[in-house]
């Protein structure tokens, strides 16, 4: 499925069970999965072996986002998409007994967006139906955790006093 007009994000498909966080970071940063992995290796992710713990650590996710002028928060609990900020990594299908779930990109659009779309999810899961890659109907998805994402705030402009001439 090609990116719908209402979406600000191009879908990056995860390649294995453990790289959904990296795929969502790729969507947020406009990077391919391979580029996200290269950036993660710069920050200390092993070049071989399992990567699951690296993908779930909020501070590591924040480093990846910061490399593209985005700010990522900590994992926070939630019980609905209404509780999420406008842009977030959202963990859905959470299994408390296994302490795991899968991560999608959540985006809430402004009320006056011309598409009429209120919010949607971009799902990196490779086995979902194409129609679910960009999903506006969020029923059946129950977020349990999220990381808020925002742009780095521009520094406030400061007025430089002009020197007085003699």
C-alpha cells in the first residue's frame, strides 16, 4: 500500500519479530530500517546477535530520535489512544504475563485537517493485511504503553542590544 495523503509518515516494515521499535523510529525519522540499524550501531548496539533489549530501552530510542532532531520520552502506561500525545510510539497487543507487545506509530491530526481523519496508526508488522498498514479504525488495538515524540524546540530568539555610538 502506498502512503495515503493524510499520513505524514511513510511506513517502514519490520524485518523480524524484534525490530518493530526500530521500524517505527525509521518512520518518524524518514530512514530505512537499515539506516536505523546503522545509527543504532553508532550508539552502541551490537552489530551481531540479539537486539531486543536495545529496541525497548526508552533512553536508547531517545538517542536515535535525537539524531534526527526529535525528542522521545519515557515509556508510560496508558489505556486508550485518547491518552496519547499527537505523535507516539504505542505498544499494542501487550501481554502482561510475557511483558511484551508490538509497537506501532500513532498520529493524531489537527481537528481542521482537510482529510477529515482524526487519528491513525502506521503498523510495521509484516504479516498484517495491507489494509491495516495505515489504520484509521483503531478498534481492536489496545495501547498499554507509549513514548511521546516531539520536535526539538527551536531556541527562543533573544534580542541583542545594539551598541550606542558616541
